C-alpha cells in the first residue's frame, strides 16, 4: 500500500490528482489523507483527516509514504522506518504562502530515507523505484543527532 498525505494546514490538490491518476493506472492500493482540497479522488481510497494512531499505522504499513514536503511527515516516516517521497507545494500555483518547500527539497533529499520529486514525472519515476527505497532505524542516536543538528543549522541559515 502507498500512503499519501497532504497535512492539515493547506490543501494540495495537485499531489492528490497525481496520485489518483497513478492509482488508476497501477495495481497497488493507494490510500490518501486529502485534507480540505477540492479534488475528489476516483481511483484510490481516501479520508479528509485521520486520527494520529490511524495516520501512524498507515505510515508503518506503507511501502512508501508520499507527502508534501513537511518536516512533521518526514519525522513520522523515520520513526516508522518507512521511506518517504516528498513533493513540494508551489507558491506560484497558490499552494503555499512562499516557496520554502521547494527551497528545502535539496537538503531534504540528503536525509536518510527521504526521497524527493518536484514534477509529476519525477514523482512517478521515484514511485517505480520504491522497492529499492529504505529508511534506516532511528535507534542510531548519532544519525538522529546529526538530523537535529542539520535542521537547526538550516533554520539558522547556516546549512549547506
């Protein structure tokens, strides 16, 4: 199963439509948390919002977690040891109040278990490669400390 989530603050109809079209053309089950968007999926199961336990269970059971480029979902995916494929909302399309998600794709893609896409074509290509994706265990405190340090540096503007 592929789990898709857009978060709770903004709709992300473009991602939901991309994944609905992918579900139409592929055999794997897709389940999405679609938020308050206007697009209604026709080819995948969905809910507008999920409770925390169900949300985390879907992440855990997924072969890949497809998400907006939000740190909360990246952290949740890493806790469940599920690879996450993030695609950014675009300010130019009215999907967010600025382009911080686009700016963050480069450094997000350097995090273990995090894969990135910025177009529908790249998203589909990465989904096709999901069997090769992995997410390391969070038990390694050194890696967790490195992630925390990297995020702190990014917030302060000193990350590479």
